[in-house]
C-alpha cells in the first residue's frame, strides 16, 4: 500500500504552472521501451505542462531495454537515460563515465511466477527447474540470477529458457516450470487468464532500485541547470501521478501506445506508483538515491560474473541535482 501521507506530500509538491515566455530548451530522454503506460510522467507535458514550466521541451527516444537507453546517451542522441542498474553496471564495467542522478523506482519490480500446482514456493525450489525469461540480455534474467544467488543457487542449477515478452503462455502450456516477469507483466498475465499462481518477489530478497536516470559525466558537468530543471519536472509529474492515478490512467488512453484499456492502465499506474515510493523517499523526497543498496547490488552482480571489476557506487551516484521535497525545490 502507498502511504497516504506520502501522496499528500507529493500532491503538495505539484507546481503552479506558469509557463516561461520565449523559447524552451530541448531535452531528450532515452527510454528502455516505447512510450507505454509505465512512463506516463514523461508523456503528459502537452496536458499538464510540467516540463514547460521548467523551460524544457521534452522529447522521448524509445529503446529495447536499458542497454539501449545508455547507448543512446553515449551516442549523443539523448541527454538522460531511463535505465536499470544492471545496464548501468555493465556500462561502468566497460569503462564508461556515467552518473546516476535520480532513483525512478526504488522498489524492485521483478518477480518469478509459478503455478501453485508446481510446488514452487521459494527460490530454493527452483533448483532443477526450467525458468522462462524475456531474453538472455533482459532484466528478468539478471534478477532471476540475483534471486538464485540469494538462495545459494547458481545459473547452472536451473535451465533458463528465453520466451519473449509473452512469457505466461509457455508457463500455462507447461514448457517452463516458472517464469521471470515484472509487476506490470504479471498484471497483463492475470488479465489474460493466469491464475492459481505463486509469486516470488525479488524485492523480498534484494530490494534494489529497478530504474534510474543516468547521464554521461560530460552532461553532468556541462548541463547541470537543465538536469536540475528536468528532475524537478519529473518529480512533479511523478507526484501528480501519485496523487491523481485515475487522471493518469485516462490520459494514458491518448498518450501511451498500449493504453487503450483504461482499467488496465489504472492497475499499471498504481503498480508504478507503489514502486516510486520508499521509506527513503518519504524522508528525503522522490528520487532519493540509496548508495548502500546500489553498492550491494553491484557487488552481487560481480559475484555472479555479470560484471568483472568492483564498481564504487559512491563515485557514481550524484545527489546534488535532486529536487528534494518542497514545491519548486
């Protein structure tokens, strides 16, 4: 459940929109997916004006995964990447100079789902089983490996099967014993008839951020004012979605490519709202970064062999651009 006091604080942070006169500054976000319901805070400027209020003309570049988002900032096609920690760790491990500047979803939204009839109740029960993932380069595989690691298992203890995004069909057809998914993926699966299931939440074992805003070191040094204004606008948009989920779900029918079902939109909005808040954001404001948690995750990724060198997250995380709690902060 989302703390009602946190929603009221978020609502209080919403700006009084007074659009700056004159030209706005172009600002481009590289996404991990297409403009879908999950990224509504980036899609509603024509309706709500959060970014225009900060003098920014927001643009969205779609991608196919967090790695794509990072490649798009490295190539100069975007200013900031909407990406996952695993993709950030991989880029840092290759020597890229990057900074994490805002925690979009401090809650881990990944899970592993099995039919109750399978007898799978906890991570240790996955040993010897076939487990579906979106792809071998996806966050579902990375988080599955994290879950196995926390249970003392290795990748070789299971058979990983790439199933694509429609991964619940193979589960229902018995092609896999369990499947790795996200909270929103599970919502869609339930809408398509998936029932009588056991859900193992990765956050119960390693509750690391699901997505961050990441920039190149050069952008961090040269566009600090624009980045501050962008984060302020995004914070206000996220606060609006927390306070007005019904409105966000309705706007998604026009702004998101997968938003035709307003009822499903609302479920997705509520899931993303739940992932947006944490005990830390209640104290420090939306976007607050947890260096210790990110360091723990980076260390686990190294132990798993997903990265080779040690990553010092204290040198990567930058907190000085965060907007804080108050309106206009």
